[in-house]
């Protein structure tokens, strides 16, 4: 399934910049910016949104992210003019614009269906406190390793710790590469205690150069997953 993403903002610069940022991590995902009014002012445009949905028509589904309340209203108006089949392809997310778009784009890049893309976008709606507690329950950041939940299956887990060597640390682009690589494996994978297939969870770790990265996998291809991710980290993500 191909999922396209439409970014609706009151500002053309914000919409375009958000798409530009997301494309750094999800180059193959169809994305369209629909920002500002038709005369270049601040506001939203029915025509731009409708044209964006039409441009994304080749995709199997479209996820729309908006910045402010009236952007949702304009989007709803545009959707009212679609026929039922086209309307059913379009899904509006309530996620924060920038974080939600990036998370959604990475999920789409890894082959996620529309439900997976919407779920990834929704994960961006968590508060900063939720992100920090999920990524580091010990409160020892950066680089703290959260313990695995006692209820989680850990028998047969494969674990390896490697040092983060790239100068910029685990920022957005390498984090996206990590997620895309982890998502190729069937096994459940964690990095420093958080879901290795969640971009926002990994970015919330804020791991700098020199931090220890503990990769743990459980499942049928656990060893392969750990070996591949360790090699990726040691390579410096090509930076």
C-alpha cells in the first residue's frame, strides 16, 4: 500500500518546510504542501487542499495533517466535495504538524499501511513528559538504558551494546535510518529500552556522540536484526 501525505498549514513556508524536512527521512513517500492562501497570505486555501488531494490520487490512501483549527475546517470542506470512494481514501490526523508528519512519513517509507501511518503520527501527540518517561524511566538522560518490562518475553533475546560514533549523535536523519532498518525485521527490537521502530521514541533519547547504544531483539530474526543495526551504528550512519 502506498500512503501519501498532505500537509496543510496557514503558512506556505511552514507547509513547504515540513515536507522538505520529512523528505530527508522518507524520500520515496509522496507528499504535498498546501500552505497559505491563494494570494500568498497567511491562511488556508480550499483550492490548494483540493489540488493536493488530487495530486496524491495515485496513492492508495492519503493522510492529512493540519496546523490549526481552521485548517481542519477548510480540509473538511474540501473533503465534502469528493465522491464517496475518494473521500474514503483520505484520513485526517489530529497529530502535531511537524512531528506527526515526520513520524507518518517514516512509517509510510517503511511500507506501513494507512493504519500504521496514522498510529505513527498519533504517537507524536504524547507530551514531552510521556516521551521522556517512555524513553528513560530512570531519569538518567542522555544514554540511560531503560529496563525491559518484566511482562515482556525476553527468553532468547539477543543483545549487544555499541558506541555512537557520528558527531551529531542520534538526531533525526540517523534515527530515521535506524527505524527503517529495524522495521525490515520481524523481531521485536528495542534500543536503550524503547521501541526501535518508533522514530519519536528514539529521537526522545537524545543520544549524543559517545553514548552507549544497547540493541536488544527477540524473535525469529533477532540475531540478524541486532547485527544489522550494530553495523549501522558503527558506520556512523554514513555521516
